[in-house]
């Protein structure tokens, strides 16, 4: 008798779940989904220092000092340039970390 009761409860719950799922599927198929497309834009700039001079830095490479930054459309990298030589904006070095 216990086996019949357990089997009927299992079958009943199985069919009721399928019925709920089919109701959910039929309701969700009536929902309209609209997708709004937006144009993505990107901004980038490159700025170089000018009006300064190249000097021997304390980290074993040349550094550009006393210059002011100006935005440019293209860049010819000088032979003295290395990372953190302060010639290109946003490679400043301050208190042991890179500031961007």
C-alpha cells in the first residue's frame, strides 16, 4: 500500500510540474522583446610633452623633463623613449605606482 501511495505522489508531482512548465512556456512566447540598438562611441587621445629636454634619469634611461603636454593626431616615437620616460601623457610615475 505504501508503494502505491509513493508512486502516485511521484507521478502526480511529475505531471503537475510539466503542466506548470507548459503554461510558463506558452505565456513567455507571447511576450515581445525589443532590442534597442545604440551607436557605441570611443574616445582616445595621445599627448606628448614638448618644450622640455631629455636627461639621464635615475632608473638607467633617459627621461623627458620640463615639458608641457599637447594632443597630437600621430606620433613618431623618439629613440630615447622607453616606458615611464614621461614623454607620453599618462605614464607618470608617483610614489611607487603608475598614475593613469
